[in-house]
C-alpha cells in the first residue's frame, strides 16, 4: 500500500493559509470551545491527503472513547478481569487496523515467497500517520487501564488529543498522561507564542535549506549507475545528516506550533550525534518513541527487574517491534534487531570497559555504528543494504581496491588504533578490571601494550610494503 501525500508544514498552503486560519479561529473562540476548534482543524488537516479515511479516524476516536469509558468503569468497580478483557479487545482492534493498512501487503508477499502462491492485496492508499496516531490512542487506553488518568468523558477533548495536528502524522508521540492536564487548562502569552514561532522558523529553515538539499544530493548519489567506495560512503554520510535534519526539523516545527496553541511538548531530539554510545544515542534520538516503548512495552514485560535471560528477551522484543513499527520490510526488522544486539553488547559485555576508552574513540565508533545502521534504514531491501555496505568497504564497488589490499590497510589501521590505546594507562585499567588480579593487572596491561605495539609496528611495515607493491607507487 502506498501512503498518500498530506499537507506538510513546509508547504505554502500550510504556512500562509491553514496555520493562520487555525490560529485565528482558536484565539477568537471562547475557552470552552477551543478544544472543539483543535479537533475540527485536526480532522481537516488529516483528511487533506486521504479524505476517504475521515470515517476511519472518526471510528477510531468513537470506538476508543467507548472502550476507555468501559475500562475506567470496570476499574472503578474493581472488575479487573473485565477491564483486562476490554483492554485486550480494544488494543487488538487498533492493531488489526494498523496491521491491515501497513503490514498486510508485507505478509502476503512473504506468504507468496514461502508457498509459491500469487495472492494479491488490494491497492489502497495508506492512511497518513497511522503508526503515530495508533500509538497515541494506545497510550490513552494503557494510561486509563493502569489508572494513571481517569477515562475521558468528554468526546471532544479526546478528539482534540488524538487529532491535534502538530503531532498527528509524524509525532512527537505525546503520551496521554502528559497531555491530559493541558486539555483541561493551558495558557499562552506573547512570550510563549514567540518561542513557538521561533521554533517553527528554525525547523522550517532546517527542513527547506538543509534537509531538502541533502535529500537531492543523496538521491543523486544513490542513482549513480556505478558506485565507488567514496560514493558509497558519501551516500551514507548524506543520509546520516539528512534523516536527522528532516526528522528533527519536523519535530521542532511541531513543538513550536503546539506552543503557539498553548501546549508544552517535550523535545524529541537532543543532539544525538554527540553520543558516546548506542545507549546514549537512543536516549537522544526520537525520545518520544523510546519513551513510549519503555513505558508500554519494556516495563510491562518486566524491564530489567528480572533475570538476565528475561531482560535480554525484553530488549530483543522491544527492538524487533521498534524496527517493524518503522516499516513493513525485513531491512527495518534487521535494523531494529541490529540496535537490540548493540545495546545488549553494551549492557552486558562492554559496561565495565566503555568508561576506560577515550571519549573521542567512543564518539567516533558510536557514530560509525549509527551510520552502518542507517544503510539498513534507507535501503529498499536487506540484500541492497548488505550490497551497499560491501561497496563502502570496497567489495563490489566501482574502481574498488583488491580485497586483500583492503584487508592489509584495514588491519593496519585497526592494530594502530589498538596500539595507541594499549600504550596508555587505559590498558592497565582494563587489565585490572577484566583480569581481576589487583595491581598485577597493571603489569599485565603494560606487557600487553608492549606486545601489541611491537606486533602492530611489524604488521604496519609489512602492510605498507605490500600496499606499495600492489599500487606500484
């Protein structure tokens, strides 16, 4: 299924027509009617790209409104079993709608591949933002069930929460317990409005000036008939910058517009490429999504307050779902599990070592791993992703060096890095921690450093000499 185009924040129509009209209607309407204006403008914004799905949105709002009331009443009457059954049923309905529109074609394609059948899916446009507003609705149901909030008795207020257009189609994902107090009472003054306008302008500039031009360059690189090592790395770097500029710019604009209506939404990006680990990266990247999976999937599964094996299972489940949520394709699933594996390595294997590695090395290595991850994200298939990564390292790239020579150079660089670290007090600290032999670890670290340095120098001489022979310098 193909997702239809929608009204975007950087369009002329939105900036000069939709937003000014929405703000005007909102501010001239009395306080009691403001949420109605938000609900109506949200429905108009949503239906712009796919007007045929306005019925689907109205059904979702009404169904979950009634489901929330039933769960709330059951909780008040201590009917835990009924509340649980209603929660499961309502969550199932929401996930079935999401699954039909987003994952049905993926499922059929895999069935056809496995069973050699020829089932075909209907050519239906995908409702815009269905992944985001489904998570918004699920947040409401979970919060009512866990008694973080009371069930919303005002249908208009719930509609305003679900259809609030700044966050409707691309996030941030605002949990209901965070927005519920603001649905009842909020204020805006000239300072707050100005802060919102500033964020909107900054996000707009980031999108139009940076993201759109990076996207044009990325399309040009990936459209080359033959890709060299340099081109492959350039494409990866361009996308690394592009996806941050594009996604964070939308979040900036969404948060700014929300401020202009009096709502406070927490930041969604916090300079993620400054991270020194993958764990830190995911604390800074798409913060609202990470918080949603933590609050509604990871913690209910047991979080980290369980056995090690159960904790590993919980992490893998969360990251499988994170990848699958981003896209109905195997490369997205692999992308999610890739990060799950990296986080497990950091959590269980590297936690006692990371603090001893120089900050610059941590930063470079983390960004390198993130860049490799983005290849799986931008690729149309898993095989394409592995092919592109291969081209980045000279395998199958146009004008690439011989693989053996590449290994010489890569091995030489790796050993030089190890020797540089090994000849510092870091090696001794790692030796004491890993070998757990007290001060003897210092001696072991120094000896290891010396051995690494000698081997590295010998290998470097050999690799350099072989490289000179190969390239005939």
